[in-house]
C-alpha cells in the first residue's frame, strides 16, 4: 500500500498536534528529523480537530495547520472537523 | 445594554463557495471566448469549470491571516539571526556555496513563478482556479523577497552574494533554472500548470526544500531554515493545487490524457535536470549532512512519486518517460556535477573544493556501488595535482545541452564510463543534447528551443571570447567570488571572525 505523509515544523505549536495525529492514527510512524517531524501512514491519515483541541486545551481551526505545515502527500480533503490524506489504489 | 449578536458562522464549504464562486459573474457585453482567449489553443477540453475545487478550501480572508502569521514568525527569526551574529554559527563557510547557488538560481525562479501564476490566474476562466492562482502568485513573490532578504545578511560578510541579479541573467549555470522557468512561462496556461504546479511542485520540490532545509538546520543556518520552511508551508498548498488541476483536466475529457501525459514526460525530465544542482548541494556542499541525495530520492522520488503515479493510473497516466533513466542517474549525478563545478570553478560565483578524507568516506558509504569505483580515483588524482602545485583547471568551455542548458557532463544510463551525448540536425543547424530526454523535448518543439540563449556561445558572439570582460559583465570578482574554497577570502574571514567571537584576542 502507498504511503501518505504530512510533515510539520518541530516547535511548541506542533507538539500537541503531532500527539493528536498519533492518537488518531495508531498505524502512523513518526520520524523526527532536524527541525521537522514527518508522519508516514499506510494509505490514509486523518487529522481531527477535536483531538487536537483536547491535546492543545483550546479551540483550534484546522486551517491553522497551514502555518506549520512543511509538506504532505496524498489526495487532500478538508472540512471543519477533519483533514484527510489518502491514495486511491 | 448592547447585546452582541452572535451570527451563525458559515461552514467551511459554504464559506469557500461564497468567497470563490460568488465572486464570479457571467459577462454581459463580451463573449467568454474573447475574455479568455488562451484556454483553447493547447487542445485541453474543459466542460465545467465549477468542478474544480481547492481541497483546502482556503479563502482570501483566511489566507491573509495565516500569511501574516508566517511573516511575523519569519522576521522574528531573521532579526534574531542578524542581531546575534547568526552567520558565525554555521558549521563552516563551505556551506555558503549552497546558499549562493540557491540565491542566484532558485530565488529568481520563485519570482518567475510569481509572474507565471499572476498571468494564468487571469487566463483561466474558473473562479476557484483564479483565486488559487492569485494566492500562489502572492506566495511566490513572498518567497523571492524573503529569500533575498534572509540571504542579504550573508552579503554583509561574504563573497558571491552581491550580484545575484546579474548572475541570474548572465552567468552560465543559472541559465539552467532560468530556461526551465522561461520555457514554462512561454507555454500555454495548462502546460504552465503541469510544469510548475505538478512536476515542479508536486514531484520535485520536496527534494529541494525538505531535506535541504532540514540540512540547513543541521548546519546552524537559522535564516535559511526559516525562509525554507516558511516557503514550504505554502508549497503544500501549491502541490495540492497542481494535483487537483491535473485530476481536473483528466476528469473533464478523455481527449486530454495524451496531452497531459506528454507534458508530464517533458516536465519531469526538465525538472529532474534542474534538480541535478540540488544533488550536489546535498551530497557535497552541506558540511553536515542529513541524508544523501540517494536517500532523499528513495523517499520523495521512488516512494512518493511511485504512490502518485499509482494513484493517477486510474486515469490512464503512466510514470514519466524518463523515470528509469533518472533512477540510473541517481548514484552518479552529484559526483559528476561536483567534478564539473570544481574544474570550471574559475567561472562560478561560489566556491567548490576537493572533498576531505572524511567526506569521501561518507560518500563511499552512501554510494557503495559507484563512489569508490568511479569517482574516488578522480578526486584522488585531482588532489595529487593540487599538492604538486598544478591544480586541475579546465579553461575549455563546456558543451551545453540545447534543451536543459547544462554542460554535457553526464554518462550513458547503464554505462558510467561513457559520456552521454546526442545530437540532431534541424534546418541545417546541428544541436547538442545531454540525454535522450532532452533531445526528445527539442524534437517535439524545435522552433521553441532553437531560440534558446546559451551562455557559452554568447561568450563568443557577444564578448569575442574575452573571459575577463565576461567576468566584468556577470559581476564576478576574480579571486574573490570564484575558485577553490581552500585559501579563499570566505574561508579566511569565517575562521578569523569565529575566532574573535569565541575569544578576547
């Protein structure tokens, strides 16, 4: 199965976001590289607003991800509650 | 008492509709054909522009908010870098060669992409597409500006940064990136989108920005990490735009498939050639390296590119024609490039050098099948020549490829002992190429590429072959900007200033 990924800057803002992604995607693998974190997942990865809010302790707009996003891979679908990356195979 | 009325906020999909589709209108006194004259001549058929949608559903109001935040973060770090002698925190000043290439060749490409997206934002009829292109046009000019601004801090202390605009227009190796963008900008709007939005952004920029910027962090260059990641945060959106546009074209009409496939073949190879420079930056120019070019290619080329083309196979798309040749070149290209740069270093506005013993040990570990066999002996020979006081300098001019404009320094796919060279005759004139990929591109559009301005022939036609006059013309200061890093002013200054920064003498 093809891998999808999302890479975020390594900083204070993204720490709880990465935690949330790990909670929602148990199959994901977190790679910590200099200044960045790259999260790989087989076929599909979901980022959920609610989980981020729980980890962050405040309301969160998923579009805030744009600020710390480095790169991603896969077809994107975003609404208020989730950002999904997936490959069609 | 005033009651604050809480108006129900629009959902993301609704807001996107209101702030894109609702901004469009049906023309009353001009035909659509007259307003958008460039969308038909490439042969792409579109039946319903409203089918195109930005999957991030980013609207202009949110765009400005997040971009402003990115700028604040960027300038906080740039200020700290300038105020705290950030330039002395580098691993060593060899690293700056990579930045000089970036500034001379890649930042002007960002500006070119800005012009291109501003133009196609006007040329595409779909409102969603227009808004996304407008955002990308603003992003690209921001990238050019923040990169130039960040690197201006190095211009205060080091050589080779002062004349990047002249270098961009006139020096030989920058014409590789310039011809790439000029080729895209002189194409129609759909081809531009495949060239920049898809091939460059989706398939290739990960290789440029991600491991290289992570490498900048490893080498203590806060300024570059910052502009790199700030730019890259926009690239995720650009890549998505590129992918959505290609899917849109393929879904609109089956007749679009062969045209799109032809562009993918062309622009993958064009982009792969431009990225040759990046392979050398990664393998040779970062004093501390995060990963080799080969390792980056495995992640972002083989794995990610492979996933992408498996996904697009449902439309009938196959991987680009040059894919196999690219794979065969991966273990060779950075070495062949660096050898080229070193022998022609009299004509580069950055320094190159002979890799140290440690560097060579790293290279042979990362390239077990190729380095010791093909490239270590050459470096050993060059090292001997230097020790004997007769350093290897090639004052002959390189034969340039008519398409990608790189010197023909590459070897045959499958035979690293034989230089790859192709030629073709068109209207009685002979043209030279570095590869089958470049020759095929020329032969498909010869009238375009015979007009190419090639820097080596120009040295003779415009300056009579006078190398000193050429150096003046490209603003290259002989003995300062060019040549071997070992013994350079950059090396001397960096060592001296770092010494001053850590002692009281």
